[in-house]
């Protein structure tokens, strides 16, 4: 992760596991970005209400794959088990959004490092307070934007099995898939391993 990357909000751009899976399979078929956007839109493969939304989210998925620039990630998301593919999607999300990267490493990774399994609203609140104090972009976000980002982060933890549900305050142990672990190491992002409970 390039720490010079600016912070982007994640208010509309959720975890998107099923969408990423669909896009990965279309990439594997050798289709170009434009062809993928066309196919997803024409057939409403995401089952979204508006064409604009479909195109927007398809582009988001493509951006996450393109930023990682590795066929390995595409293959894991397209063909591996749901658990492995979800972990790959989480890494791709971290790799694309500085906000998710820093949250997963400085909050979740730190919890695993110190063997602290608690996770409460306070953890999310203090993370955003710290970011707002350190960064003008984040400081300019409205309370509604911050609230939505917190929701997306928490939902992402639930979708990846870190939390049992949105009310849970206990972090589960994470078993990182070996292939995903290798792909993270190959991408020169070993510091990301802590977010998956690997020290």
C-alpha cells in the first residue's frame, strides 16, 4: 500500500464479494474492461436497480483487480472456495482503499497482535477520531459519511467471519488460506498479514 494514496470514502463501495466473483470470472474469459462492463450491464448480472449503479460498481471491481495487477488474485476470486475468495477480496479492498488498509492493520491487526479479542464501537470511533485529527481530507467528511464508512467496515468484518454479526463485540480467530497468504507475500505487502491474524 502506497501511503501517499489519498483517503477515499467507502460509502457506496461495499465489500462486493459476489460482484467481484462475477467480474473475476469474466476477466478469466479474456474479456476487456469495456466488454465486462457491457456484459454485466446488458444482463444485469448484479441484479441492481439502475444501469448507472451497475456500471459504477463494475468499474469499482475492475479498479480493485487492476490496482493489484496480478492474475493470481483474479484466479483465487474466480475459482477458489468462498472463504479463500473472500479473503482475497478483503485484501484487494485493503489494497485499493487506504482507509480500509489502515483500519485492518492498525485496529484489527493490532488486536490480534496483542491478543485482545474485544471489538466495540469505541474502537471504530477512536480510529476515525485519530484519522480526522491527522488528515484534512477525512476531517472534511460529514458525520453521515463517517457513519456510513463505519457501517461498511463493520459489515466487511461480519462478511469475512471476523465478527459473528453486527452486534458482536468479540473478534473470532481467522484462519488465513495458504494460497491467499502466498499471494499477499508475493505482492510485497507482508505487513498486511497481521490483518488476517498472521504475525
